[in-house]
C-alpha cells in the first residue's frame, strides 16, 4: 500500500490501535506500547471522575483525557460542555507532561475561561469532593 508506514500491517488500521507511549504519543507499528484506556460507549460520571483522578495521580494525563472525553461523548446534553472542558484541561496537562508549555498554557487558559462561564451539572452529593480533587489535579 503506497504511503504505508514501515511495519504497519497491510490491512487498514484504526488510529486507536496504534501503539502509544505513556503520554499518548504514537509509536512505530509493531512497537510495544502502553496499555490504553478501554474503549466504551458509556462511562458514568462517578466512574469517569474516579478513573481520571487515578490516572492523573499515576502521571498518566493522556489516559485521564481519554476517560473524560468518553464521558463527554455519552453525557446528557446539558452536561456535555462541562465534560468537554474537563477533557480539554486534561489535554493541557498532557501537553505540559510532553514539554509543550505553550500548548499547555493555551489549553488550560481556555478551559479555565470556559468553566467560569458554565454552571456545573447536577452532581450526586458523594461526587462533589472527588470533583474538587479532580479540578485541583487539572488546574493546580
């Protein structure tokens, strides 16, 4: 197949099957990559927050971004923008971890400004403290 990367299988590959490093950067086909976030159609708010916190505390911001993006995609319409902004903030943390300070600052500033304009969604009472912890990990 013309333009195919060396080592890439001849069948067409989905981008999410490409091996990646711990910060989500693509590796060459056939390389040993890190385990990524499982793909799923639905993740609850509570599970998304818990997983994102865990990934951030383990130094895996790209994984946290992926989890928050999954929640954004399946969240009720009135929550989607809020989850999108959290995913954007996690992308900023990922850029900082990759050494891209300019990109990180831009994403973080945009996320902060967007969050300031949004009312938080209706959150179950037991989730409030974990949301605060997540916000601290994303913005501090």
